C-alpha cells in the first residue's frame, strides 16, 4: 500500500511538472503582447522599439515615436526629459519614457509600461502573465518579493528580471498583511498577472537588483517582506 501511494505521488508530481512546462512554453493566446514587447534584434540591448536606453536622446526617442503614429497615440512631451504615450494595440497600457533627474546629458534612461488592471478587469481584457513574459524574453534571471506601502495598506508584489535590463512587476500577491500574517510561502505560478514592464539603461544604478536567481515555479519563503519597502 505504501509503495502504491509513493507511485501515485510520483506520477502526480511528473504530471504537474509537465503541465507547467506546457503552460510556460506554449505561445501566448494573444500575439499582440509579443509584438509590443519583444526585443528588437537590430538594436543593441537594452532597447525598445529602436530606442537604445542610455544612448538614444529623449529628443530622438520623441521623433521615433512620432514617426509611427499607427502604433502610438496621445504622444505628449510634458517636459524636456519626460514623454508619455499610448499603445494603439493595447488600450489598457500607459507608456512613458524618462531621463532621470540629476543625470548629465539627455539620454533616455527608462521606458515603463503600466497596465490599467481595473480597466482590464472591467473590459475582460486578456491578462499579461508571467508565462507570456517568459515566452517573449526567455527564462528570468532572478526575482524578488517586496512590499509597497501606499494609502493605508501594505501590498506584496514580485519583481522578475530578464536579460536586456527588463523588469516585470506583478499585481498584488496577497492583500494587506498588516492585519493578517505574512504567508510563510508565496506560491509563484505561470498565470501570475503582471502590472508593470520596465526597460532600463545599463547606467541606471537606481534600479534594485534581484534578491535571488530564478529557480523556477516554486513556493517562495520571503523573510525580507518585513523590511523591504520600495515605496
């Protein structure tokens, strides 16, 4: 009986691993994400849509966006060092580019995409998940789980780093935990929804680095939640 139980558990484990592999290697159901976020093979990384971070000036980045009005709309340069726009193919995503304050020169230092999670839920739009990100950018380099205080609540989220200075940030992993114990384990799955995508220049040393290397979809024990506040 004990041998049969072990065999059943082994088969269940193998099935779970195979299912995870299928979910993370299959093509996203919506290719719009790949078209919007895939790396440009003709542009040295870190780069997005021909804008080479740390090299391309904010002026030239603005011109690049202006020459593709079929893909971008509501392009607004409110300051010399800051540009915002919308992706025509992803109406629930706000995009921005910035040259960090206090740095010399006028080069683009970061590009950020923010998903309007509330609007996506209302319109039942397809979520951009960790599985989608892995399909586009490959296996992550590392990750960190942190908390962010805003309003009157603490929110725990996960950051995942990819080659090319790309960082993805998840939606809340769990709700306010000041009134609830922090879970001993955080379960990371391929369908984890992402809320932010950011591309950074090599010289941007203000970006926190991953706390640990990526080791797959495993339960994560995060004692650092007690003090790692990024907000």
